[in-house]
């Protein structure tokens, strides 16, 4: 009997061209995003830095290199750039410090109320979310009319109920922030509320049942179960809301136009004025870079601090 030995099959090595195509394929998928990222992010940043280092004049064909001259003016007292940049930066910071806690607390409170099985729950969710679809111009005109010094609905209601004279909301420093802050909370609270509603829906009901069997009060249940489990969402809400608040522009522009005496003018509004009203493009570009770096530092510090709190709360 003759036994035939069949030689073992060996795997055929892929052709060099196919290996080359396989190595390039992931980069081809990333190429459209990389092109858009370079065109709309990297190139504008680089070109803005170039403008900030030159004395830019659209009416002249020459843009001489001046180095850090416009950056130094931001940190040099007795210059208009120093005075108005830091004043408007403080205005923006004040708006953020007041509006962010209000937006987080109001969103969480509404989510807790509308998470319960109450009558008309879907209707009220839609009512609180719908203002967010309005443009900033429509929102600003609405709240400017509500708080108008003479014909505003707020003053009309106050006069009808108490007989008191109208309050000059829009022309009084300090009071001018009221329509901006209240209007912003009304306008944007629905988005954060929706995030909290989604997070509350993922909390296991068995935890609440076990807490009820142990005799926990509603306050203890909220403190030791609900809040810790909502910590990751709260981190996201606080960071994104703070970033959006630092970008204040449309509300103060439409409602008060930055007045009175620049008391409600945001830093982005002043940078825009410096560029397109005063035609100081290099100065505006330098301010934009300083403000952007401050935003990066503050956001990184805030994210690190709150991420540590979330980690400690979950451990």
C-alpha cells in the first residue's frame, strides 16, 4: 500500500500593494475631517497670530512687523486696550459666575419635577425646552421689550399692581444685568434639563427602593443617591455652560448694547468693536488670543477640579 504525503499548505503572503493600501485606508477615512479641521481651525488660528504680530491696515499695502506690541498694550496700564479689555473680561466673568449656578440649579430642579409621573409631563417638558430653538436676536428683542424703561411689560405689571413708577432697567448699572441673566436662563435651561432627565432615567429604581426600606428621607436619598450618580452629567453641564457663558455676545448686544457705560459689554463684544468699528484688526487679534488662552487655562482647571470631585464621589 502506497502512502502519499501531501505537503502542508503555507499561507500566501499578501502582495506589497495590498499591504500598502491597507495601511493607507484609515488615513483616507480621516482625510475629509483633517482637511476641514485645517481649513477652518488651524489656518484661521495661524493667520490670526500673523495679524496680531503685524500692524494690519486694509487701506495700506504694507503690514509692518511689530512683534508683541499689541500684546503688551493689553497688559500696559493707561492704554484703552488695557482699560476696556479687562473691564469687559470682568463683565463676562461676572455673568458666568451668576448664570452658571442658576442654569445648573434650575435645570436640575426642573428635571427632578418633570421626572415624576405627573399630568402633562410631556407638555411641560416641551414648554421649557422650546425657548432654546429661538435665535439670540429674537430672544434679545423679547427681553428688551419686557424690561423696557417706559413701555416694558415688567414695569407695566409693577405699576398696575403697586402703583410704583417704572424702573429704568436698561439704563441703570447693575439692574441692566437682570434681563440679560434672566433671559439667558429662560432661553437655555431646557437643554440642561433634558440632559438631567436622561441621566435620571438611567438611575436604577432598586436603589431608591432599598433606601426607602432603610428609612431614608427624601433629602438623604437625593444627597447620597441622586447627586453622586448625576455627578458625571453635572460635570459636563457645568463645563459646557461655563464655556457658553464666557462666549456672551448676542444677549448683551441686543438687550443693552453693552450699556450703560460698558457695564454689560462682554469681552467678545469689545473685541468685535475693536476690529470692525475701530478698524484695529491687529489689536483685536491679540485680544482674541489672550482671551482664548485664558479660556483654555480656566477650562482645564475647572475640568480637572470637577473630575477629581466626580472620581472621589464615585469611589
